[in-house]
C-alpha cells in the first residue's frame, strides 16, 4: 500500500513514516513504476514493533538499538506489551472498585468535601503500604463481602472506633475488662477485612502507625487507637 493509505489505516502521519525510514527504523519500501513508495508486510510488522516498544516506554534511541540487536525477538516484544496491558487492566479494575465504593457511599448518604479528601488520602496510603498481591487479595475480599457486606463492615467499624474513643477519652486502662471486649470485636473485624491473612494484617498495622506519624508531623495528631487495642489484646 502507498504511504498515504498506511498513514490513514494506522493513524501515524506520513511525515513520521518517512522519518522512520530515514533513520533506518523501517526497512526500505519498494517503489512502483511511478516512483511511489509501497509498503508491504515486512514494513508493517516492523511498524507494529516500533509502536509496541514506544508504548512500553522506550525512547526512540532505545527502540533503534533494540531493533538492531541480534538478540531482538518480536515474540518477546509481544510478551512485554501483553504484560504491560495486563498491568493496566489490573490498575483500571482497582480504580473501578474504588469508584464503585465511593459511588455507593454517595448514594447512601451525603459526602462532604472533607470525606472526599480523606478517601483520597486513604487510597494514596493503601497504594504505598500494600504490595500488588496484597491489594489484589483485598479487592477479592471486598468482592466476596459484596456491597451490603462492606456497608455493614464499615458501620460496625465506625461504631467500634467511636466506642474505643470513649474509653480512651475516659482514660480507661487498656488492660481492664471493657477494652478487652472491644479488642475482641476489633480482632474479628480486622480478620473479616483481611480474610485472616496475617501478612496483610501486619501491613495494615504498619500502615496505620505510619499514617499516625504522618498526621503528627502535619500537626494533626490522632489518638493511638491501634496501640490501645494492641495493649488490650495482650491482656
């Protein structure tokens, strides 16, 4: 096909196609009797490889070196791009679930700007503390619980935090009976959220401690609820 037809089909400009040929990225095309460039399967296959490498983040200089390498494998390029696409799909699936949770909160009650900000902060914190495998396991856990299950969990968790806050405010010794009962509920809800995975539970507590330190550094200290519950559970 002529260069104009190839540009129209691929969305790559004629100028860019010519440039790829000038710098040696595309094999020289054939020419018809009128002198027009004719691009065939060889050039089109190479064009696909160039665009795949660019989408993977390689610079033009790196693409050129990659294609000139004797160890270059078109199949390897496809594998690399498939892996990247699957990563993007996982990222979009994660974003979809976050938006669904936020949408459910909006439908169930009015959400303030402050709550939106706290949601974003929580998302950012979760991305930093959980491994990709742990995040995927937590997403699966949310799906298992369903929207109603997650709603009940959030209600139970909110109520529990409020009760713990009351005891902390009164200065109740964490080793006394009431905090122990609260700690049992705390442990049950944490295991419900994490699916009983001890590694995720450890990461959760580590993230909570990190968040507490960050808030303290911002001049917005928060009660050490986790520390209080850890003391109660050691009774």
